[in-house]
């Protein structure tokens, strides 16, 4: 079974930048995504990317976040800039593998002054 491992989270001031990485244990064909969940809120889709590189974003992050994918390295990334306190959450990597939904354990992002 595919395993996903996130890295790159941390603490940053408003306006700062972070890059999250997600490594898959094997090649994933299909859509891979970043979700986030803040305390007391539902998990929400942040961005997704197809094998061919087509991307989609939540309205709240358009123009600030960029998702990318390196298929031969089994990696996806989330480049986050102009971070806001509202972006603070645990960020999860997700892959749809056939009918299975695979999640990483998450990486914490905290944005505060």
C-alpha cells in the first residue's frame, strides 16, 4: 500500500513563506492533493494536481500557494507564500489510489507574529 510522508511545516510570521513536501513510497498515478485542518474546523481541500500537471486551488489560497509535482521522484510540493494566520493548520497529503484514499500523517503550519 502507498504511504505518504509530509515534511516542511513549521512556524512563520505573517507574510512569510514555507514549502511543504510529500513523498510517496511508490509511484502514484492520478490526483494528489494537499488538505488542511485547523482546530475545531473540518478538513478542507487546499490544492490538487493531476499526473499531467493540471492544478486546482481553493479560493482562499489562489495566488499565494502553488502545488507542483515531480513524478519520477514520487513527490509533490506546496509552495506557500504571503502566509496569513488563517493558514495555520495541520496540512495533509492525500492520494487517490484506485478506490483507496491514502493520507499522510500531516505536518503542522503555524503563522503568527
